[in-house]
C-alpha cells in the first residue's frame, strides 16, 4: 500500500469516526429534547442544560467541517414548541 493510499485511508477513517460520534450525540440530543418537551407538557420543571452540553460537543465536531452545527436550545424554545403541538 502506498503512503498516499495510507494517508487517504487514515483520513477517511477519521472522518467516519467523526460522523459516528456526531450521530451518537445527535441521538442523545434528541432524547434530551424529548425529555424536556415531555416535562414541559406535564408542567414539570425542566432545563435545557443537557441539551446544550451535547450541542456544544456536536458543534466542536462541526468545526472540523464534516458535520453541520446545531443551535443551542432555550427553555423558551421548548415552551413555544409545546404550545404549537
């Protein structure tokens, strides 16, 4: 295997790992959003802290240019979403 081929394979492998990590974080973020929405619907106290912690990790990966950034979520955004349901 040539050095160029090794370098391309390593780069491709690294990109694949970034995408896998992003997808794992995306699933965690969606679960955290669902939990906040459910609590909001039930008039229970909720926070967006975990959502935004995960979002921050996703945005660190996005800085590498492979995956898209995600918006931070405010409690007001959750309330507005629930009110439209």
